[in-house]
C-alpha cells in the first residue's frame, strides 16, 4: 500500500492535532492522565512510519534487486531508522522524567534530541555541499 502525499500530510496533521489537544488538556489539569498516555498519538504515528520504513528496507531482499543502484538510498533509509530511534529515545526519556519515574537530569533527557538535530544538520550540509546535481 502506497500513501499519496495528501494522505501523509493529512495523517501527520491528524496525529499532531490529537497530540496537541491531549497536551493542552494535561497542562490545564483537565485530564489527570499519565504522560505516556498523552504521547499515544506520537507513538502511533511513529509506529506507522517505522513499519513503512522497514517495509521499504525489506524490499531490497526481493529477487531481481540490483544492490549497486540502491546503496545511497539504503544509507538514507538507515539514517531515517536511526533518527526515528533517537526520537523514540527522547520521547521515552521525556515521559519518564515528566512522570517522575527517574531522577535523571533534564540535560541527559535531551541527549537523543541533540544527537538527532546534529545528525540532521550533517545530512543537510552533505546534501547542500557534496551531492552532485545533474
């Protein structure tokens, strides 16, 4: 199943809206929910993206695939997988900190996010300065 750009945008807006509504309810003390429940729209959206990414990566295993054509594409997919795992680590650490499951310093909670942002900047710089344009 292949999603169109409009479907992906609509899905992104829907899950973002759900998350923001739940976040506002929690911050206004209207909903005494656990922080892990507040992040459910984020978890669902990330799961959908992760499944789509794994299915695309598994497509390399089908017969007739020429690995010479997709090595750069595979590197990009591996980076996307690492980025999603860093985002997941940040969200889990943030929820644990907000729920007071851990006494970890807030600076340590943000380490995966900083790694993700630095990796994004490196990828952006690589795409701007080192990728040949035809």
